[in-house]
C-alpha cells in the first residue's frame, strides 16, 4: 500500500542528490510533489521522470538565498496544487563551496550559508504551519547532517547552521506535537553527491592522499551512502506511521557516529 497517497509535499533542493531521491520516493508513494531549487533544467528533469512514472510533479525554480522567496513559494504551491502537508527542508550550501579556517572565513559566505541553510527552513516552516495547524496534521523534515552534532574542519558556517537546524527542529517539535504535526531531522553522513565530491577533493588535496583512499576511510562501510539510501527514512517520517516521532535527529551515516 502506498504511504503518501495524495499528500502534497514540497521538497527543496530537489534537483539532484538527496532532494531528488526524496522527491522520487515520495512520488512513488503517491504524493503530489512540488520541487524547488535554483536550476530549472535539473528540476524539469526530475519532474519529467516523476510524470513518466505516472506521478504528479510541479517544478518551481527559486533562489532560496532571497528571504522573500519562501513565503511566495508556499503561496504558489497552494494555488497550483493545494495546501502543503509535508515539507522537506533539504536545500543547502555545503562547506566545500568555500572552505576556510574561522580566522580567514569569508563573512559574505557566512551570511549566505546562514540564509539558505537556516533562515530559509525557518521561514518555510513558519509559512506552512498555519495550514498544518488548521488541519491538525503535518510533517516537517529537516535534512541536517552529522555536522549538526560534530564540527566540520574549515566549515564553520555549515556546522553552525546544521547545529542551528537541529535546535529549530527540536523547538518547533515541542510547540506543535499536540496539534498532530511532527518535526524531525535527518542527519546524513557522507553521501555520494556533487557537493560531497567537492569536500572530499578538498580534504584529499589538503592531506596529500588520493580521493579514493579518503573516500574509503569515511565510514565503517568503506564507502559513502547513496542518496537513494536516505530516501526511505524520509518516506517513513512523512507517513502516518511516524506519528510518535517527535523532535528526533536521526543519524543515517554508515556508522560514523555510532554513539551520537
């Protein structure tokens, strides 16, 4: 039986990587999926794949670094598809975009990372909550990172925003649990994505070792996770069966943080 039939889901950063995998998985479970990210071509490809499989998808390209965009996305989704019942805050800027120690960190990059990784999820949560509260049902899933629990060398902005996202997750979960809305976070370890490729390249060059050697050392599995291995957890957290999952920050990391 499909778990998300006719649920309206908004997935940010849905053009590739984890967001793409979650969007495809939601559509497979019967959700009507709205995808947003900066690159229209990538979104159109994912939406086309969903439709080819018989699903429903709407692509809404947007620059989530603009704080005025979040509310407009919600308005556009509600006009086109209906009220958002599932929100996945997945879009983010990684440490690989501009890795530097704090003493040399780029202040503009700090501000942009906070805007995309933390302020935009806050604004999107705020925008979808009135509808969820009126229906007394909703699912908010924030894609954080294991770097929301540990530091990230030369990635202060990334680690700070992912720590902050867990604080937002837990606080909001406390506020809305009694109204039938769950808020949880997924904390992936190293996942085989373009963003993580760049981080491994940086660390491999910094340490003077081969990309493949460092990649094999990242997890006890001796490999990175694949985006498709994250999506089933996102499906579960969006389902009726996850009604008692409240304020959790779930590691899915191949064993990196076994006690985290």
